[in-house]
């Protein structure tokens, strides 16, 4: 099988494109809010324009002429402008929220959609998307939202401030304008030149964060295997190496922050020094002391804070926006089409068909599978081999098994031998390393998730019940089922008392208020109502008593189709048509009596116990 890499490897130019796309989306989707934001931001720049001129007039016409009253009037003008600017700044934040919050919601929807498509396309293969999704949803989406808000505020504020400072200086003291403009231009050029390096280091810091999250998730998942194999020291080394990589990436990022601080000194502190040194010459050329003070006010009170905010804030927030948007864009893309020897197959077909009306609609399918649709509940395994890793021993090797439509098979064996893995392979959720799985005459590997949902239903030990009406839970796999069929399944499974206790089919179900056995009963009714001809019960009756378990078995025996029961209890094995016994070395198939006579391991496991034998796989 040839599979294109997913998510795609980021290119050097992709971060800027991804960030630009985020900003473009924010602008186009929230245009009225953007216009209101710009209007308030323009008004908030009024103090920057007034500060230098008001200071010059206060000094020249007030303090130097011993007229403090007039000086206070000019300072009051500046104070009034500052109050107006502060009020305008306050009004920018509600408009900013109208821009970035809808953008955040769109990002979350796209990311969750991409992750769900990827999970469906994986079809049981090991996949780290769940681990990275935590970092993406909790950190990177928030980073994009916060960075976008920062970009809109900081860039607009700096642009208006720079125009106000340079324009005010040009009107107030034209000779001092080059002393400000040239260093400022050099600082902005240096900022642009260092951006690619800083962007790369920010990307490396994000990647180190995701790698650590993925490794921690994998370690926790495989904790039992790590302890069993004595790999604790090696695992600790891998985790510490990931932590060290994150430390190195963040330290390198901190170096670029120091460089940005030097750029602030170049663009704002150097002009201040040049103006102070040139002040005597400027005064000799006709500049008044008040005008020199006004230029210094522009630099210290207006330009320096704005430039520092631009370099420190935009330098960081733009890079975080660019890198986070790049990674979110990659994660939001649907996985590519896989191509194998049997023909084309896409991993996302029917992602919305696992529930809903499409399950009951037999006229919807994939054109490439017409004529190869399952016709009954039969199962054929031919040469099935599967292992958990390339270096691991196979869980089963060259396994052959044939189940006829309507047959009842029990699968038993010691804990950890691979019974639940076999259930996943039978259900088509996990592809085998070698061999073929044929369900109802159709190759499972060629069926989409939508078609698999019509063919088989797999119930794990931990039954899934969602918050909603009881009838929605029961009809999840058969949404068009009439109420008489629903109640027939309820009576067949002995779920009548539970339905009555909950308040009827229209009652709202709280999963947390149900016991494990009650959740299993609801899931069993759902499976009984399903159109699937193959039912796989993986410890699906573990939390029921023996009488209820027997009732469930009888209900599924009278239902058309094949039943595979994975159990640790001896009762289902005794009552099954045939038994598949897995002991780790071989797989034996026969009736209960045949295995008792020929398989000592089976005899010890089933014949010597009268109840629950072990924990789950």
C-alpha cells in the first residue's frame, strides 16, 4: 500500500501563507467589525499626534515666558487628547472580540473535522493524532486567536503612531526628522531580516512541544508493556531527551528575543541620543527649546513604547501565529487517498455514515465495490497474521477461520492473548499484516466505514451511551426503525424494566447515572436493532448476571446473522456452536466437547472454573 504523507511536511514559505490566510479569513468574515476597529484605533492615535506639539507650545509660550497658566492650558489640551485616546482604546476591544472569536470557532471546527477524518481513515492503525490534538486545541488554537488579536492591535497602533510621530516632527522640527527616520528604518529592516530565523526557532519549539506530548501519550498507553519488558530506563531516557530538546528549542528562541531588544535600542534609543547630541546645533539653526522638547516627547513618550511593542509583541505574536497556523492548517486537511493493489480506496468515505439514515440505505455505496457487497453474516479469515510491532511476536500467525451465516462462535483464551485484537480484525477496524478478511463475501479492506457499519457491529466491554433521549441511543445504528421494532428489541433483550425506570423511550439519558450493566443493555438493544448481519460481542455482557447473559444469548440466536462472543465465562463457550481457543501458541477450533477432549489448556480454563475467569485483554 502506498500512502501519501499526512499531515504534509511544512515548507519554508508555508507559515507566512498560513498566517496570511488566517488574517484574510478574519478580515473577510468580519468586515464590519474590522472597519469599526480601525475607526476607534485611528481615534486612539490622537495623543501621539498632539503630544510633541502640545509640549513645545507649553514650554515656549508658557514656562519660558513665565506664563504657567498658558502652559497648563496646552498641557490640558494634551490631557484631553489622552482621555479621548484612552476611551477610544477601550472601545477597540469589543470590536476585536467580534473579529477573533468567530475566527477561533472556525479554526476549532476545521481542526476537529480534520482529526475526525484522520481517525476514521486510520481504521485502527496506531495514530498519535489524539495526543497532538490536545496541544493543538488547548495551545495552538489559543495562540492563533491571541496572536491575531495582537497583530490587529499592535500593527495598526504602531503604523498610526509612526505616521503621527514622523509627521509631527516634520511639522515641528524638519531638521530633526532624519535623525528619527533613518535609525527607525534600519531597525525595521533588521527586524524583517531576523524574522525567518526566529520563525524557524519558533517552529522548532512548537514541534518539540508536540513531540513531547506524543511521547508522553505513547508511554502512558504502553506502560504495562514497558514494565513487563524491563524498558523503564530506555523509556526514561527517551522522555528526558524530549524534554531536553524542548529546553534547547526554547533557549534558542530566547536568544532571538534578546536580538529584538537590541533592535528597539536601534530604532528608538539611538534617535533619542542623536537628538540630544544635535540639540545645540538644532537650536543654532533656529529651533526653539520647546521644539527640541517636543521632539524628545515624541521619542520617549510615543515612538519608543510603540516600537518596543511592535518588535517584542509582533515579533513574538506573528511568529506564533505563522507557525501555529501552519500546523493547524496541516492538521485540518483531510487525509489523502490511499492506493493499494486492489484498487483505489479513500480513508474518509462514509465518515458521516456510521450513524444516520445512510446505514439503512442499501443504495448508497462506493462505485468501485458494486457487485462485491456483503450478502450475509458469513466470515472467512485466510492466512491472517498480526503483530503489535515490526519486532514483536505475532499475536496470531496464518490464522484460518470460516464462519457460516447464522453460526454462533465463542472466543476464549487467557488474558492478553489477543482476543480483543481478533475482534478488531474481524470487524475490519484493524487491517491484518498479512492475509484476507472476507465479510459476507466482500473483502473487508475494500469496504468503506459506511459499508462496514451495515455489515457488522462491534460491542466492546465499556458500552458507549451518549447524553440524549433513550430512543436516540437505541436507534443510533438504525435511525429509521419504527417504534414497534424498537420495543420488540427491548423485550427480546429483557430491557423493558430499564426503559420503564428511565421514563420511556423519550426520556433523557444521563450516562453517568447508569450502571455499567445498564449501559451494556442499552448497547445490546442498539446492536440487536442494527441491520448488521455480523455481531461481535467483546465482553459485552461482562457486567450482567448469568440469567441476563443467557437472555441476551437467546435473543441474538433468534436474530438473523452470525454472532461472535468473546468471553472469560464458561457459559457462553458451552452454549456456542463452536469455540475458538487462543492460547498464544496456536488457535484451536471445535465444539465445546471436542476442545474439552483434545485441548488441555481449554479444559483447564473452562472446565475448572465456574464463573468469571480473568480480566479483560
